[in-house]
C-alpha cells in the first residue's frame, strides 16, 4: 500500500520550546531571510510549507506604496539552512524578536497556511506586540478541520510516521509528491510550476518536521490571548458543494476563542488564495489593513 503524503490544503490536514539551542540564543537571521520594501505601516508576510517569500510578490506590488513590507523566507524552505527541531516555535519566537529588534510599531502578521499557524503562535505569545493577524487558509489546529474530536496527543504516531517518511524521500520523490499535492492546491498551471520551483529549494526533512509539529500542536486555547483583530480567510475552491457548510463551521470553530475574530470564505480559490483569486485576496487584505490602522494614524 502506498503511503500518502499529506498536503497542507483544505482537504488535509509541537513541541513547545524556547529559542535556546545548545546553550545559546538564535538570531532571527538564523531562522529566516527577510526582504523589506515599501514605506508606511509595517506588515510581516510569512509564507507556507515549502514556499519562499516569492509567493507574496503580487501582493508586494499591490501594497508597497502604503506599507512597509517585511517578507520572510523560512529556514529549510529556501532561506537559511534547516534548524532542526523544534521548528515552528523557534520561527514564532524569531518573528517576535525581529519585531522588537527593528522597533516595528504593532505590525500586522499575514501568514499563508503554515505561515498563518506561525502568526497565531507569535501573536498569542506576544499579544501586545502585533496589530492584527490575517491567516490565509492557515489554522490553529489542522487536524480539527476534518475531525472536530481530534486531539494533539492522538496525532503523535501519525506525525512521527510523516516525519520519518519525509526524511527518507529522495529529492526526486519529494518533488514528485509535491507536484501531486500542488495540483489540489493551485488552479493555474503556470502558478503550479512557480510553486514547484519554490519547493525545489526546500529540504524534505524540514518539511516533515513542520508538518509533524502542526499535527501535534493545538493553538486553539492559546489564541484566546490575542488582543488584536484576527481574520481567517478560508479557501473553499477545492471543496465539493455538499461539504461546504460543514467546512465553514469547522473553520469558524478554529478561531472561536479569539476575542476579535472573523472568517471570510474564498469561494473560488484553492489553498493558494493569493494565486488563485488575487483580486479577492487583495481586496480582503486592503480592508483588513484599513480596519487595523492604529487610532493615531487614521
């Protein structure tokens, strides 16, 4: 029987730690690369699994005339060398450290998929630091999208299998599996080819670690600490019509504990909403940025 690779789309589906590693503290530059452009209020863009910051290129062109954009590429995904385990808590900590080191004034976090998960984690850990969280088809606990009774502990065995599987893949096997997954997540052939080139920069072992940590980390209780507005953009384009009502309920349940949270649905887009329906995403982003402008800047 063939082992299935689980993509991070709507049809699929941590170890918590400090940033201390081997007796020292990492700098954000060891955890991600950053490209800064534009002027205005700060916005931090976090890409998803096996994706570089180039996934936000269209968005950067749209908003850099009115915002200072900090676009990340994560370690092991085309940025710095892989950093091992744990991974996602260290990324979230590095986002917090970077925000403080740069003196960014309540930046908005915009994260796709895994990047949305990281945004939730960072905003929950430093609730006074960020001005908003926009999660683009990224949720606090992935397994609960398909099984509302899922628990982090129950995912441990599956997570270990997935981590071991990714660690065993050759480069060719990884890219073949990724190509299959992208067909379910992106509508356009040219966009799938671009995403394939981003994935070619990823380390399969780092991908497996990231998937395993998302499967075994339930952030839903923690997002109650987030004080800034939260917007979850849920992609329904790959979802059969008969399943959409239950999917909408599952997405709403993901952010129900956040004090100021709302959900909007991208009806035509698959998982990469910014590629499949850029007009919808950019209109949604513009409205969210306008909503989260600090009172003194209005």
